[in-house]
C-alpha cells in the first residue's frame, strides 16, 4: 500500500476482494508460541511512519520491551491485557478504544481471538524516547469521563458549536488523540490539513469527496481521511467522535 488520498472506510474483514493477509512472524518478538495473525493495511506512508488498518491475532504474549509506535486502537472483538514491568495489568474489553504511547515498557498478553482497527505512528527521523515506566502510557477511553471533560472550541467549524477533549499528545508533538463533539454543521469543501482516524461514537456524518461522492458514517464506523483529501463534512444532528490525528507540520 502506498501513500494516497481519498475517504477510507475501515471494514472488519478487510476489503471484500482481498480480505486479510497472513503475517510472517519473528519468534523473538514473542514469549509465547507463535500466534496466527492477519492484517490489511488501508493506508501507509513509510516516510512519515504512519499506517492504518485492521488486524487479528490468536492467543499470544509479546516479548516485554518498548512499544514500537504511538498507536490508537478500536477493539472490535476479544479482550487484551497490557502488562507493565511491575506485573500490573490493564485490561481492554471488546468495544473499547485505547491508546499506547511509543516506547513504554510493556507486554501485550492475548487470551483468545482479537480483532482491532488501528492507526500507528512512529516518526522515523525522531529519536526514540527513553521511558522507564508504562504509567500514563496506556489510555483506555471512557466515553462518560471524556464527555465530562469536553471544553468549547474558540472557533466554529461550518456553523456548528464544537467541544473538544484532548487526551494525549505524543512525544514528538505531532500526534493527538481525544474526543470531539459538534452540533449540526457543514464544513467547506477543501483539502484536509491533517491525517485523521475518526471513530464515530454517536450521531451520523456524511463526507462528500472532491468528486461529489458521498460517504455516510454512523456510530460504530471508523473512517480515515489522509492529509490532502478534498472533502466536506456534514452532520444534521449532534456528532461525537474519538480521533487520532497526525499532523506532519506540528511538533
């Protein structure tokens, strides 16, 4: 997959014409027997260090060590436990979304089958941070708590009233994750200024691309919009989303 633009709808089983591809695995990456893993990457820009896709795994436990990327995930099926250096476990359940900070010392412990949507980011030009604890680096999104922390945005987009809760900014300052809410709005048709992975939490939105094609998304759907994609967003009711944004010009 090469860098491109256009509205990307993530699908649980991958594209209907290709599905998911079996991954080649390295035993040194695991402290368990090798699992069975499959993936489809919808978007990838190696020069930037970003990838977006759907991934599955069977039972396994990864080797303990620095997590390789900043990663936001929406857990579609299964359950996972993240184990830190003190043996403390953080469980993420089916239907939850979570973020892992790059370079935290941690191990992914998997019991049973798992399927996730993901966006990973790791700037290949930036030094890897030295982090000696996983504290604060595993963030499980709690919708109720995030809604309580929403604050008004100073500028209106498309005539709506927007609120935002910025949950985390990565160490290089160019990836942010959080929750965003808006009243009915319609943005201008223009090139998208960032790469955005958006999980629709409540409401519906129609994204019209530069060719006039309409893409409709509702609660539970995930859309990825690459930087430079010409599009317009419209929602006729309240809309809430979790987001992971990569802005190559930030930081």
